[in-house]
């Protein structure tokens, strides 16, 4: 007799406590291999494919696309056992029995860790070969304190029940056959008794379409009609990347006494140096140097002179922690929202290396493939908002860092150059800093050094 295992949403790292189901990669009745990705979820950090540590037949899925689940909540159940040509699961077999599943299951959290067994081609199993697992109903409440990884626990074997059993009375089938929290919520809002509905899903599972059909038939009166009218307008949930950004910015404003200083700089020579670097036939031809890469290299040189700004504040210990390595974050706007990828150990890289890493991380941000570790651990952030066509801003510090450099657009403006009025390429530089880690003299010295390097790139030669 095959055993049914429950696979729960694992800990995805970096202190994440929930994830939203973006796309299911398997269907009920599908055969999955050990470590095969079964669902794509979105966390506050990135998009992640979650692999299942057990091989067998998917007997149930918990949650529809768009549902937000806490770590430790059930994701799906798998009937572990061999698959006969008829499509039925059995006890006997060569390598996929329940005992082997317990010993050979990888316990993976993310793709790329654990056994790394390649996924096999998906196969569909006829409905009569499925089991009706005792865990078909989602728990009423999420686990109070989800562990780092909740291992699959074998459910007591049950006899195979054909799909036709959905026609039996509700009392004989035990709990209401509902998996999705959204379906339960929709039923509550419309004062609908789920026990009066016949589910159209596998083994009588009540789907959202079943509830919506009952609502359209006029059998229920929406509960919302009894509530006072709400203010008109669209409501956008603060979750995922948007929610994480909102929480971080709000915390920064609450905890950090920030101040901002700014200066205009003549970037004509910097742009000329960049053009020379990217000239045809010159050193490094084919690897274009971006303005952001040059500014990042200038920042690492400035932080070497003013290490106070590469620090964080331990509020509980009332200590300033000065950091030895510069992990340089840079703001990147994507379709999913604002993210801040981090260039690790930027102080040990030259301009070309920094530029290559920025290019790689930017592409990963646009495609939604950044790893959580590539979005955390920054010590200083560079924000080039000039790409939006604006001159200046007062950046909000990326908590728990101590400073952020903002860069406006570089545009031709009237400028006094060598005693005469001329048209030069001018940029506004803004520095927002935590006033607990330094005073205005240090912040002004840092910003002035950055501006001097922008106006005279040769100053960087002293630190190369």
C-alpha cells in the first residue's frame, strides 16, 4: 500500500516567513521525481522554484495561484510507491517505496542543493489510480512557530477510493473538502454553507469555480451588502517586493536620524574619460564601462578615506560597527518593483570588474532570477535616479546601512570653467547619511571627494 507524504513550504532563508504561489509546475495526478520543482513562489526577496524531496504521485495541492502561505504550511501531498502501467500506485517497486522515500528524500529547500537528481519526464496518472489522502483539508491555522524546514511526515496508509466517491453524503466524507483559503473566505463573505455544495475537483474537492457558480445562481446573499459602503478606489496589497520595500523604508525613517547634503559637479572630464575607455581598439574594447561602474569605483575610493560611512549602528549595544568590506548595493527598477542587488567586496574590484558584476546582477533583476543572498548584506548604496530624467532627490537610507549616494542626470548646463562661462556636463550629487555615525564634516568631506573625482578622474589614480 503506498504511503501519502505531506510536503510543506520550507524555510527559504534570509528570515523569510511567507511566500506567494505564483505558478504551479505540477498537476494533481502527475508523477514527480525527487528534487523536481513543483511550484514557483515569490518572496519579498526573489522568485524561487521549490523542489519536492519525495518522488511519487501528486494527490493534492494546497492553495491556488496568488495565495500567500506561511513557512510550514502544506504545499502538496505525494503518494509514494511504484507506478504500474495501468497508472495505479502500489507498494512494490524498485526504488520509490515509502521506506526508500524516507531515506533517499533529499530534503532540499532550493533547486541546486541536496541530491541534485535530474527530474524525469512528467507522466499523467489516471484519476482511478489516485488516493484520497487524509490530509486533503488545509489546517485551520498556520503553524505558530514554523521550523527552518518541516520534513514530510508519512500519513497513515488509506485504501484507494475512486473519484466517484465524491457523490456520497458530506457527513460520510468527514471534513469539508476545501483546500484553498480563498475559497473558504469567499464562501464566508457570501454566507454560503460549503457542506451544501458538490465539489467538481478530484475526490469531490470544492473549487473556487464551484463557489462562484453557487453565488451566481442567487442561492446566497453576499455578506458585503450588510456592511457600510467602502470608499471607492483600487486597493493594492502591500506584499511581495512592494511590501518589503515599504517595510524597510518605514523602518529607516523611524530609526535613522538622517541628514542630506548635495553638490553640483562638472562631469565633463568623467564623460570624456569614459568615452576614451570605450573607444574602438583601446584597452578593454568590447567591454563597455558604464557611468554607474565609474561612480561605484569612486565610491569605494571615497569609503576608504571615510570609513565612518561604511558602518551600521547596533542600537541595543549602543555601538557603531565599522565594516571592513564594502558590499556596494545599487538601486535597480524592475517590473516587480525596486530592488537593490549587492556587489560583494567592491573594494577589491577594479572598474571593469565592478561593471561586469553590475551588468550580471541587473540582468538577473530584470528576469526575476536574483537569489535572496544577492539582495542582502549591503553596506553602502548607490542610487542613480538620473535615469528617470530628474536632477536631484533626498534618498532614504537602505536600513541598516549608514549612507546612500544619489546621482541625478548628467546634462549640459552653463558653468564657469577656467574663469569663463562655458557649457559643461553637470550632475547633482546627494548624500543622505546617518547622523549618529558621523557629523557634517565627515559627510561633506566624503561628498566633496566624490565630486572632485567626478571633475578630475585622474585623482582615482592615487588609489589604484
